[in-house]
């Protein structure tokens, strides 16, 4: 099976706010195709820190036509990887990076006149910035509206870059800041990004009937409330696109995922793993935490990052047999209906299962 991670040199680490940096990578010519990306995708980084082999996913903040590969990283309380990047990663360092992944996008249509809406909270603006820049560059007839929630202006990621875009695309980009800890003249621009706040925007300055696609990325609760507001305003479900990151409130409350065998789980199973067109069979016993754990224990290099059922990096398609998932915060109902599973949360229900990482 092919190597999943590639060593990339850090071209620069630029402070963005007091709590966030932007990391740019040099991509050698022979890896240009590997690291070509679609707007809204993310990179998984890998690093051994304090003796731990850690992986974390960070969204690309560059537009498709920017000619560079950049991610935004905000410090997270207790976040070993994000704090290490902010404090220690430097220009010239090398870090292992997985090829871009993610499905937080729609195809660009240069001939169409569309209205895209971005609803971002904090560092959730990162993939939306990539989408916004790409829309403005590749859909010359389309416009973009961004509703962007933060604590205050000083903690707002990419504020200068977004203002520059606003000045460049005066008639096609509209920006609405919402601050929870800072006073503004307009009541609409103050408060928390909840269902009522987002609903107020949809009833007045951003009529729901004008929205062709809505992209939502932020804390879990904001995502859920934004989705509820959009649906209540009449935006069709298939036009609402949500990217989740971090831990869900349910996961934070119970801590680490406890994988326990449940009635109906197979006592033992033979799992066929397909990746890069090659198939390998591994053994699974019900005392193993997940199919991903079994694959890793067998020495298979398969993609994963958070292992919490959130990022979707470990997504694979169940070709045959049946599995269940412990939890799922990454796949939508259509993906589940089409047989996709998160292998970090997957337990076999049948004695023979085939999973393909090649089905994307």
C-alpha cells in the first residue's frame, strides 16, 4: 500500500491573532498533483510530541487558484498539537502531511449566477475562506455573503485578508461580523451565533430565498443551531453543507469513547481492507475497540486522524457484510445510506466484512 504521509517543509509560520497562526508549506514538484485540493478540504498532520504519535486535521485556508498550500491553526485549550504548532513550529521545519481530504464543497459553475452563504464561528472560518476565495475567482457572476461570529475583533482570524477581499469584490462579497464580547452599533451584530441570531439575519439582510448554497463551520452547537435556522427559513436540506471539527458536546461529557461489545456484534470476523486497489484480510475479535484499531494492529497504513467520529478521515465504504458505528458526527444520512462508515467507530455484525478506502 502507498505511503499515506509525505514530509513537507514549512515555508513560513505567520501569526494571525494572539491565539492563531497560518502555516504555509513548500510542495515539491513531484507532489504537486498529490497536494492539489478542492476548496473546503483539509490536511491531516502527523508529529511525535512528547513520545506520542499524534495526528490532527486542519482546514486549508487558501483558494484553489492561490498557488499555495496553507492551513490556519488556533490554539485549543489542552490541545497538544495546536499548542505545539503555535509555540514551536518554525520556518524550515519538516512535518508529515496527508494528501487533502474532505467533502465540504460543491463543484464550481463559472456560467451560473449563484448566491453562496457562509456561516462561520471562530476558526471555523478557515475552510469557508477557501470556498469564498474560490467562488469569487471562479464564478464571476456569483456573490458570497459571510456571517462571521467571534468574541471580539482582536480574536478574529483572517480579518485583514477578508477585508481585502471585501474591498476587491465590492459588489459581490458582503461581510457581517457578530461579536459576543464586544459592543457594536447594530444589535444584529452583537451576541451569540445561535438559532435566533442566525434566523434574524435570514429574515432581514440575507433572505433565505436567495441562497443557493449555505456552508456552515464552527463549534458543534453553532453548527446545529445554524442548520435549524436555515431549515426553518426554508433552505433545502441538500443545499446546507456542514463541516464539524473538535469534539462534540456528547463526546466532551463522557470523555474518551468507550468501545464495548454489544448484542449482535460478531464474536470474531474476517475483515477485508481495500486501499489503493490492494486487498488485505485481517482478523477481528470483539475485544478490539474498532475495525480501525484492528487494521492498525495488523500493520496496515489506513487514513485516520481524530478517532472520535468527528473528522471523517477514516471514512470507508462497506462493500459487503454489515457493521455498526459507536458514534457518528461526520457522515450525513445519505452517506450512511450508501454504505459509508467511520472505521474508528465501526464494529462488525457479520463474520465477513469488506471495507474499501478507495470509494470516496
